[in-house]
C-alpha cells in the first residue's frame, strides 16, 4: 500500500541454544498462551505470531528526516524497555472501585489489565 500503515510488530525472540525461560522476552509468549487458554471457553481464536498492532493507516511523513527522527526515538524507548526488563503493569487510577481496579490492585500491582473500549 502507498502510503503504508504504521504497524507495531513484536514477537518472541527465540534462541534455541537457551532454555525458553531465558529468552529475552519469553514472558510475551507465556502471556499469549495463558490469555488464550483463559478466553478459549469464551470463543477466543488462536492468532499466529508475530503480534501486530496498526497504530495509524496510510502514514505520510513530512520528510524523511521526520520519519528517521521518529524511528530513532522508538529505538531508544525499546532499548530502555530491554534494559529495565519485565515490569509490573499498573491499572489506571481512574478505574478504581466498582467499575474497575480494586484499591489493592493499585497498591500491589500484579497482573495484566485489559480494558474494554466503549
């Protein structure tokens, strides 16, 4: 397509020389499997990897320099994520009590938080 979509693709970085729990982002594969098993009784479909998210359709950059600056920033952020390793996810504080996260989840985060878009 021209212009192309802006797509984020991510997948498990396999290294057959190491046990799977020592792969750089093995937890991504683990989460995918766990979420599928949990939602399978509700009709979840198995999706192939790599995972993909379309951020924007038909992206046109002002200049090549703007595009390079954007992707350089992305590389820096991803590098920081790698340096920090796996992190707990925190629920959004505006979803406390009743409609979303319990206060215990905010004070002691411990999971994957999925929100249904309205």
